[in-house]
């Protein structure tokens, strides 16, 4: 996105700052959580932690919020269910850390 287009896009978002690297950062953040989830579900490890920024806990299904473009836990849960055969998120222990639950939209 060019600067003018990016500024117009960001002006319509709630609590979101966007720069030219925001999209890639959000994809890497969500992808890291998906990768951590996959390693646990496939039994490559017994647990995993993804320390990512933006964390994703404010984003909703229909919009970006609170500096979060994607709800990373929701994205990872969807991947686990659709691609990895998990029936429900509890089956793989997927969840937000306690300090994120203050306003999680999961």
C-alpha cells in the first residue's frame, strides 16, 4: 500500500496504527501461533508458547481492534479444527494467557 492509501485505511480502524509492514507482522504473528498449535497437535512437543506481537486478543471476526489485526488464538483454533482434525479447542489446550484475558474477544 502507498502511504496515502494506508492512511485512509488506518483512519477507519478502531485503535489500530498501520504502517507498511503491519500486514506482514500480523501474518507472522498469527502464523507463529498456528505453527505452535500444529506442533502440539501433531505430537512433536507436549506444549508450546507463542510470544507474539501483535497478540491478537482484541481483534474480532469482523474487524481489527486494539492494535490487533487477527485474533491469533481463534485463527489457530480454526486451523486445528479444519486442517488438523481437532474437534474442539480444549482438546489441544489452546487458549490465551491470563494477562490477555482482560478483554479477549475469543
